[in-house]
C-alpha cells in the first residue's frame, strides 16, 4: 500500500503542469463534486491527492457542460456503442487501479449486455493514469491496440484478475497485445511510442483535470458524476434516469 500511495502522491503534482488555458477552463466550468458519490470504502491509494475534491455540487450550467464532453465520434477507437445513443457513460480510469479492474470485470460487461447492445448506452474511455510511468505506458499501449481495433480485447486482458500485479513494462504490454490479438505487433510498438499516443493521453488527462477528477475510476453519465466502482444498481439507476431525461 505504501508504494502505491507514494506513486499516487507523486502523480498529484501533474495537475500543476497543465496549461494556463486549461486552468482557466476549469475555473469557468466549475469543479465536479465527485466525492458526493464516492463509496465509503474507497482505497485512498486510488486518489490523485487527498482532500482535493471540490465541495460544491455541479450547477445546471455545469451539468450541461459536462454532458457536452461526450465526443460521440463514430470512429472513436476507445468507445463502444452507437454514436447517437441517448446515454453516454464517460469513464476515467487507470490500468493499475484495482477498483477500475473490479468495474471492468464485474460491472462493465453487464452494462454492455443490457444497454450497449440495445443502443441505449455508449461507453467512452478516457485514459487517466495516476500511478506513474507504468500507468502511462499501459494507457498508450491501450490506445495503440485501439488503432488496430483491439482496444476492447486489450482492455479485458489488462484488467483480467491478477494482471496488474505483473506490471506494465514494455515486454508485458507486448504480451498483452498478443493476447488481445493485435495483428501487427511492430506497428503496435511504434504507435505506443509515437507522438499521437502521447497527444491522445494528454487530451484525456487535461479533460479529467479540468473537471476535477481526483481518483479512479470516475464516471459521467450524461454529465452526472459517479465516483468509484459502485454496485451495478448505481449505474443502472443513473442510466435509467438519463435515458428518461433524454426522451423529454
């Protein structure tokens, strides 16, 4: 636990590195009260920094701005579901986060089966690594796998029970890519190390920092914040509410 906490504490400095433009956007948008929905048993090691969550609940204008974060890009390699689905769940996650793995294994497949397959829900992934260099490497690897349409398979392999304990050094990432069925491993390696992967990661991170994400996993369901790998019922209730609102 102490080593994970050290990594999390080190990563807490990263928001200080974002540009002045992003910082100004954060003030304009207002920070989301993720803590209001956080489970009581949240592991503090899964937080960017302790005590940094904003206190105020999002106002109506902030909720609209958060809902507008859904990219709905038809060619998004890190998304599943129809681009015009009435509900979009945005997930900010880290491959080294234990609670992210729990959500990926226990809850996400049920959401896909129940809501994505019938066109109600779209899930958009945002890479939000908070545990240092290996977290960032895994994020870039997932993006690279996505360029060959193997993001979902890589995601499943990286979040398999016990996978994170093996670490995410480059040989392990290549092993995961092979397990995920990435056809061109040399291209995968090049993409993982390329500028586009770094830019995509930076875009996701800055979005998360801008809206006040302080821990993983964090979610937006049509702009409504949900913090942590909560029970399936919490997500089904939020999706049902969002779907009903979208029909009005």
